[in-house]
C-alpha cells in the first residue's frame, strides 16, 4: 500500500512536469489538456480517503505555486479599482472537492467500470474550471460569462477526458507493479445496530 | 467516519488554512522555489516545441519536393527553395534589425527576452520569458515590443519570468486618448479568447468626443508604466450613465509575438 501510494505521488509530480509541455490550442479557444488534474482524479479513485486528501494538497499547492498572480501594484490614487486575484491555496480546496466527487463512485471503479470514472473525470474537470471561473467572478465582481469562456471550459474538459483511459492504464500498471489491489476503502458508514 | 480519516481531514484542513493564510512575500518565495525547480522543464518544453515545429515544416517541405520531382523541375525547385530560404533569412534579418534598432533607440535600458511558453494557465493571459532575476528582471517591470506595450513582469524566478499581458483583466494601465484630454484605465476583458482580443478603456467622460482610429498611449501615472507608450487604437466608444467606455484594438499582435523587451530599472539618463 505504501509503495503504491508513493508511486502515485511520484506519478502526480511527473504529471506536474508533463503539464509544462501542454500548450494551449488557440484554435480551440485556448483549450488544453490538464494532465495534472486528470492524474489526480484518476488516482483518487484508486486510493483511500487520507491519500486522496494528501494528493489534493500536493496538486493544489503546486498548481497555485505556478499560477497565482501577484497583486496589481501601482499608485492606489490612480488605480482606484484594483482587480482582485484568487488567494494562494484555493486550488487545494477545489482539488479536494473533485477528489470527493470521484471517491463517490469508487465502488463502481472497483467492479471494473473504469469508463464511468473516465466520464466522471471529464465532468469533474468541467466543474473545477466552472467553479474557478465563478470564483474569479465572485472576487472581482461584475459578473461576466461570455460564450468563449464556456467553450474553453467545455473543450478543455472534453480534451482532458480523452486522455483518461491512458492514465487509468498507467495506474493499473503501477498497482500491478506494486502488487496493490485497488479496493474500496473510502468513506464508509459504520453499521448501526438497534438494541 | 474512521478515526484515521478524521485525522487526515483535520490535517488537510490545517494544511489548507496554512496555505490560504500565507503572506504575499511567502507566496512569492514559494513560487520562486517552484519555478526554479521546473524551469529546466519549461525551457526543455520550449525546445521540444521548436523541434516539433521544425519537423512538421521539414515533412511539409519533403512532400513539396516529391510533387515537384514528379513535375521534373528539380533545378527550378532547388532555386525556388534557395530563394525562399533567403527570403526567410531576409525576414528574420529585418525582424532582428527592428529589434536591435528598438533596443538601441529606446529611451531607457531594455533587455531582450524570448517567449518560451504561452498562456500556461487557463484564465490568466500570461507568457513565460527566458530572462529572470539573474539577468536583472524584477517584479512589475514594464515589458515592451517595437509595436507598443506588452505587459508587465508578474513573477520572476532565477532563470525565467512570467509576464502578465495587457490583454489580461489584471493588467490595468493608466491610458490617455491622443488629441483629447481623456484619461482612463485600460485593461483586458474577462474570459475572452482568440488571437486578437480587444481591450476596455474605462472611466472616460460620458460626453467625450472619441472617434474610431484615435491612438491610445500610456499616461505615465500610477508608477507602473512609462509615459507615451502606444497601447492601441480606438475601435468604438459607448457612453454610459456615469462614464464612457471605449473598446481598444491592441497595437501589439500578441499571437505573433516572439521577442519582447523588459525595461530594466536603470536611470533614464543612460540610454542604450
């Protein structure tokens, strides 16, 4: 189990590096393949709750470390309406929420229905980007949702989802190499007995 | 919930709170460390992209050669290719000359930098350049091209820096409309995509006489950007209840941008 967990963490770090090679496709409204969130989503369905939270923290931390913007700066008398940015660390929460969503269908994954997890990975990416965009609107005010933003969210999640069978295959190979059996070990309700 | 899950959840919450309460300085320090770790991959990615582009071009050339071979015009094709290559060199030479001329004529000290990665994040309009703190690049420094203002440095690391583009909503510039007393704040628009996004010039007078085609320059106020740098041209003007707002077409073609110049903090009296 520890060997598998470590290899999944290493896979996540490798995905973070691979993400640097993923360009935005200008012809598709700047959509791209989000390898790091995809690896996280595929991995969360195969690990327990505690490992999922650890992965969410690592991924969210690395994501924000690469993408958080500096404050606008400049003279506040001239720039009277500074544009707010999302706080460093918000992605940790978003990743954990995506992870919880994925863990909800862990029993199906255990039964071998990986294609449902694959579909849900696309939906989770869509919800992640949509929530991120809504958060930007919330902190900056003046709600704006142009069709181009929707196309970018939709195309990014669709493109990313196409790669999920490959990631699941890598995860199965890792589990096999580590002699780890992927089993449902998420949040369980303890049985209650009536006196 | 199992006890170990509860402990994991509490630890996670503690970690998330720790991350969310980091000061701006700590965040910059974290970012610098992460960028230093991944910069070889960013540079490698840029190299790989160039190799892939060259390979695709090579394949295209090979196919063209084959067609021309079938037409039995080998010698003529050879000459054509030579001419095309010379033209390419000529264009490259002109671009480099323009860049060099800009660097020499700029009234301030500038540092040439190559764009090695475009738009690394989903929602922010940013690029990564191959110059960092080792070369004197610092946060909030102005980034220019011979056509006009490109943006400002957002997060410099040792070897590379992230530049926030003028097309991002977060990059606000104090701007003036040439030939009028109108002054406003120029910024990008949220959620827009495409190669040529328009900019918003807000807080103009509602009864301003602004016509399409008028030039927009930086005012130099606000302590971020030097004065009289071209930003773009007015596309349209709309009067609101309190303020007027104009759509501005950027002077810089951000999709074609390859080399930019960072205005380094040397005294303006010592132009290079």
